[in-house]
């Protein structure tokens, strides 16, 4: 569990630093804008660093999207699975398609998804995050030796539903509205 927490925290912090040039949604940024730690962060004890339990619904969605994008690049779906409830059929479908392509010797040539903006709603015990998503164009080679299948960029509204599991928020529904 400690390894999962460290992994998720690293993903969230990487995302927040990497996305600082994007338009920010109406949600306050919980981290400083530079990647260097502030004096208060440097002096803090390991127990005061963010943990999975402290991730907001928006941070959890951002970590899930980043983990999925990384899986598109290298085929390793461990991180995105750790942020996914195993009963989420839509989520698992998105993950298994990556696994199937890489197991067949294929690959993805895309930058994946980018969150343009997002808004959280619903009860704290069952939050929902609506995300305006930019889906990069690219191509997929479904198996070794096959020709690439190209696809154009797209924009979608994606709904993520979350719940707490083992003290951390996980994605248990992904749906596309547009």
C-alpha cells in the first residue's frame, strides 16, 4: 500500500508540474507552480507529505489519465489498474485494450488524453468529475507486422465516478458524454 501511495503521489505531482502551462480550471492549485520544493516542503517530515488519502477527486482523475497515457507509451498498466476499481467495466475495457495491443507486439503512437478543464460534483463519498478532454490523434499498430490504424484528434466530455477503497479514491466509472 505504501508503494501505491508513493506512486500515486509521484504521478499527481508530475502532472501538476507538467500541466502548469494549460488553462487552469476554477479549482485552486494545491501545489506551488515550480517543481522545486519550497522551504516548508523541504523541512517537512515524511509523515506530512501528501498521501493517497489526501488526493482530491480531481487529482485522482488526473493521476488516472496520466497513468493511462503512460501505459499507452510502454504497455505497463499497473499504475492505471491501481487507480481503478476492478468492477469498472468501462475502465477495464480501456486498460485491457492497451494490454492486448502490447501482448500482440503492437504499439500506440499518440500522446493520449489531456484534461483541458474539469469540475467535481456530488457527495464526498461518491464524487463525480466531469472533464473536458482533448484526445490526441495518432495511430495504433494492433499487432506485430500489421499496418498502423490512424485516428484524428477529438474532444470529449468524460465523466468519472469515484469512491473510496482502502482509504483512497479509485475510479469506478468512465463514460463519454460527447
